[in-house]
C-alpha cells in the first residue's frame, strides 16, 4: 500500500500509538482523519499535525458508525481505517462485569463495528485496508489483567478471520501486535519498560508491513520466539510465564496473590 493521497482514519489518535500513526501518515502525504473520545485534546493534536479531527466514542457502535459516515460524507471514501483505540483495565475474575463489558467493547467490538460499517463501502469500491491494533498479548498473554489478555486474543482472532474471509475480495487486513512501546499505557508496567521501543520505531515497522500488504506486525523479536515456544510446548510455556509473573510482581512491589 502507498499512502500518498490516501484517505486514512486513525482512532485513539490523541496520544500514544494513534497519535504517532496519524503524524506519520500526514508526513506521507495522506489525508488523515484523527479521532478520539477526548475531543479537546484530540482536536488540538490533530491541528498540530495538519489532520482533520472527529470526536467519537468507539465503545459504542453508534460512535463508530457516525465516524465512518462523517468521513464518507466529507472525503467520499476510506482507503485505510486504523482501528487503534484500546484500553487496559481490570485484573482477574473479580473485575466487575461493567468493566469487562467496557474493555470488550473498546478492544474487540470497535473492530467488529468498524468492519460492519466499512466492508460494504470497501467491497463496492473493490478494495480497502483495515489495520486493527491488538497486542503481543493476543499471541502470548498479559500477566496482570485477564480482561486485557482475553480481549486482545479476541481482537487478533477477528483480524485473522477478516483476512481469511475477505482477502480474495480485495480487502487487506493487518494486525498490530506490539510489546512494550513508550506510551502512557506502560507507565505501570516496569517489566515492559525494560525493552520498550519508541512510537517512531513502532510506526516504521507498521508502515513497512502495510506497504507489503502483510498481516502480522510485531515490534520485538521475542514475540514470535515466544509464540513458537508456546505452540511447541504449551505446558513449558505456562511454567515460564509463571516465573515471569513472579518477577513482574516483584518489580511492582506486590506479592503473588494479585490477579
């Protein structure tokens, strides 16, 4: 995929990965529509970049639909939709249902809703690109938050299904599965900070895969090595993750009872 003169939408664009993606797409000569639920901050950041801003709450289908309809009405089409917004909340099974539902809506259903309202448009045009941000946790796991691990597995599974189902109909799907990146999301994750990369490095890797129409985007060599070990020896991998969790909890200054 080439980005020059393309219409590109990025959700979660007020900070972190979304902001970095939006900035780079503007530099590449794309027409960028940045979106976030933080209207004031998002609008200010978009203005700095030279992007158009649309406030949207992607935890609701109506928010995703309204964003897509706004762009189709103004720009006429969408070449690449980056369903990037995500949250990390909750701990174990004691996490309240309302929190489980919120993270499910943001981390999973926002991708579903985007595809639901975009695919008819893209199929009619004969093609389009979807970039869904998941996490290395979708391939491996997350040591503290069960809701995060579960929803990122689901996000990856949905992206896989889209790629398999629509790949022969001109729809290109990519799934971003980063490990630690220097964004506010890892401020309480010291074990991720040890190997965290910059958002610029992440964007370089992301655009390289998008240019090649590839599917899986990883940021660290340890991700696929860990995934291979998991597939080859699941029990052994579980044991290593238990040991890693003990080290992670020690860095946080907690005990082993925290979910």
